[in-house]
C-alpha cells in the first residue's frame, strides 16, 4: 500500500509536516512499515482543499488533527 502526502507549499502551510510525522509514528507503532510505503509529492493539484493525501490511487483531503482516524480507517483496516 502506498500513502502519498503532498508537501508542496499550500499543503505545507496547512500542516503537511505534522501529518507526515504522525503517519511515520503510526506506521512504526503498528509495525506495518513492510506493508505501507510513505511517500511525498510536490503538488497534487488540489491546493484549495486540505492537505492532499492518496492511499494507492484514492484521493483524500486531510487536516492534521484527523490523521490518526484517517490512518485507522484508510490504512490499518485495509491491511487486515
């Protein structure tokens, strides 16, 4: 599974670094680094929304405070 977080300027201002840090922590905590590839991208073309994140090819708009719930629902559940 590939999780890509936009780290371009618009998403950076909206908290992309916090999301990346939290996702790294959650991936390590769940010990699923062998199943989840965390990547960055410099623009996904949706600068008007929250931080752009894709799980495989599915787009999501994310706020830093929603990262844990997002991870549980969109990543951890799909690994089982």
